[in-house]
C-alpha cells in the first residue's frame, strides 16, 4: 500500500509510514503530497479543491471581461467622436497647407511677372484658354510642374484633357472627395472688377490700397464643379455668396481664404455677405475688422 501523505510504499501490516511517520489508520482526510528533490515533499490539493480554484479563476476572468466590455460600450461613442474630430482637424490643416503652397506660388509669379496671374487667360479672339492654376505650375514647391501641358492649345484640347484628367493634390481639399477623381478643384480665384486676379487687369501689390492683409484672392468651394485647368472661377458677384458653388467647404462652420499678403485665413459663415464684398475688392476704401 502507499502512504496517503507522501505516497511512499508501506509494507503490509505497518501502521506508520517509514518516511513521514504518518499514522496510516488516522490519515484518511489528509492531502497527498508530491515528492520533491532533497527528500522534501509538497502537499497537493485534492481534485475537488483544484476544480474550485479553477472555477473561481474563470469567474473572475469573466467578470473582468464583462467589466471591460461595459467600459468599451460606455466609452465607444466618445472614442469615435474623438477619432472623427482628429481626422477633421487633420484634413483642415492639410487643406490650409495646400493653400499656403498656392499663395507662395502666386507671390513667386508676382515677383517674376510684376503682377498676380489673371484668373483666366484668353487668346487673341477673346476665347478662354487657361486657368491661373495652370500658370502657377512652374512655381509650385514640389510640383507638379512637369506635366506635359501645351499652352498653345486650349485647356480642353484632347491632349490637355488627358494630362489634366486627375487633379493635382495641391488643388483639392484632402477631406473633400467631391469630384476630385474627375479632375475638378476646390480652390477658386475671385474674378471681376476690383479683384486681385481680375482677368482683364490682374493687380500688383501696390495697387491693393485696401491692404493686402484685408483682400482675398482665392477661396475654398465645397463642390464648384470646375476642372482645375478650366478657365472658370468665381465672378465677384457670385463669389461673395455662400453655397456649394460659392464660398464653402466641408470643414465645420466656415471656409479657407487666401489673402493677398500671403496669409491663409479660416473665415466663419457668420462673417456676412457685406463684409465678404469688402474683402473681395482691392480699392473699396472699407475698413474691415473682426475677421
């Protein structure tokens, strides 16, 4: 027979274990032990006790998982809102960075030719040919100045339409996919009398008597439906109104505007049409504050 405590083999008729001296007749409820190196023994829990410990551990694990699931369920909407806000701010900053690259190119054009580019160029017959966006391609930091665009052909010639089928990233808002894959843009020039990029007479910096910091050149449009190479932008009477084809964006509560001094501002929809008209002209004599 074996000792119920140390599992030592005990000769028949012996009452005490020769190893641990356990009284065999009075040790029925004792836990068996496992022999260890050095002659020491380790008491081993019985099967029912080990089962209870295992079930207790599983129960605690289940409770922890339930608590974690409840916490995720409670915080889930807040996490989703935080992620959305982070993406929105990232798109807004990237849009502002695009416009900053554009305004630097506009000023480089001004330094080279003595004025800002016209919103639209025309041929000798008075037919629209190219957009200001095409004219500043050589001045854009990081390209795309290597497009095989033919200035001697109109913007919509078969050749030019092929090379302008996709909108360069700098001419579209990163958070706005409306029409971008079809070659349209989200950035428009203000055109017409008294505007900086007047197609008939583009302005020089010294002609902006209202102050370059208070005069808009480029505005953001949510879905203007204008191809980036197309010689069509916002006439001043349309450009000073809000809407998908006017001043608007998918950013919350406003849109970006490029000022003639090289700054990019985010203007609120609360600014009002009258103040927008003041900001759109170079020599209206208005004093614009609070933007």
